[in-house]
C-alpha cells in the first residue's frame, strides 16, 4: 500500500513542479514562495479548527491534528527550516533553468537519501533496488552532457549549484521525516505545523530582503497557477507522510519513487514550455523510468 501511495505522491508532485515553473516564468521568486506558504497554511486551517473544536468527531479521521508539545514543535521548526532552504534554492533554479534540466537533477535526490538511509536507519536494498539506484546515477551523468548542448555548464552555472543545494537539503529533509515518523511524531502534526512555521519565516524574508528592493528587481505578477502550486504540494505531501506512517515503509524507496514526478514535468517541458534537445533528454528520462521499474520489482 505504501508503494502505491508513493507513486500517487509522485504524480501530484509532478503537477506541482509544472505549476511552479509556470508561476515563476518572468516573475519574482520570493513573493511566489511566500504566497505558496500562505496558501498551504490556509488549506490546513480547517483541519486545525475542527481538530481542536470537535476532537471526538475528527479523532478517527485522516485529517485529525492532535495536540502537540513544545518539545515536538522544536523538532518541527527544524523541519520547516530544512524544507524552506530546499524550496528557496529550487525556486530560483527552476526560474532560470529548463524544467527538463532541473527536474531530472532534483530526481537524483533519492541517491543521497539512500546513502543516509543505509547509514542511519540500516535499510537494506536487494539486487533489483540497487540496479534502480545505479540507473538513476547514470541518468544524472548523461543529463550533464545534454545540458552542455544548451550552454549550461554544470561546473560554473550558479543555478546548477542552487538545484544541487536544493537536492542535498531535500534529501536531508526526507531522512528527517523518517526519523520523526519512527519516533512517534504524528504525520498531520508535522505537515500542518511546519507549513505555519515556513509562513512565519517567509514573512520575515519577504519584508527584509524583497520588499525594500522590489522596484529594482523582477516585478511580481499574480498568476492563478500560484495557488495550484500549494494545492498540489499539500496533496502530494499528505499522501507522502501517509506512506511513511506505515511501519514497513522504506524512506530510500519512497523518496526514489516520488522523484518519478520528473515524468510529468518532462512532458510539460516538451509540450507546454517548448524546451530544446528533448530527444537527447528523453534517453535520460528512460533511464530514470527503468530505475523506478527496478525499484518497484525489488519492493514487490
């Protein structure tokens, strides 16, 4: 069951990436990210109100947010800081890079998650799962060659550095999620409250870094896709945390499967954004899909 949830989360995450790319096109990054955190928080507001106002009604539902301690909130603030760092780097990179480049690089995030899962949680992979991981590594190497055809130097391009930093912090966040779930943290408590802490952090960033200089940078333009960033993200994360709540779930596999979201963003890059060198990048995508297939076989 948790594997099926991981694939559903991957599809929703792909839709989120497409909306993010659409929203950031010729737009200011920080206000878009700020609104994203606001909408995510608002979407969770009914869960908080109903959980605290009608606990008996909500207690047996998937949307119940139980009372939490100050000790738990300290850990959740750490989660919010990790995610916001990853998001900030990813948003800037997504704005300046083709989605058919940024997407597959971010798809390599599970490799780092895998290393952490092996070292920290003692997870063991079988032959099929190792084949899937190796194919993902090869696809990342091939992608660097595809990027050169578009004048993107992986060693000297600052936005490549940003997407790599987003990938590293994203992997750390995934490992942190598994740690929290394995230590009895409620999945809704984590997802709901880290959204509110992110909104608080982004409010400070918005008024300190962006607002005073807004007239000298890229102007902000409202786009309906900004709301759908939050909607798809909330749904993707809800399914993701639900998958991790299963005792036998493996963060190394869930994280890898979630990155198959690159299929959705890749198709959008080809048909919606009309990006270049799709044929050569398609081979990289096939390797990613083969990797996902072997991971599925290994888990079965």
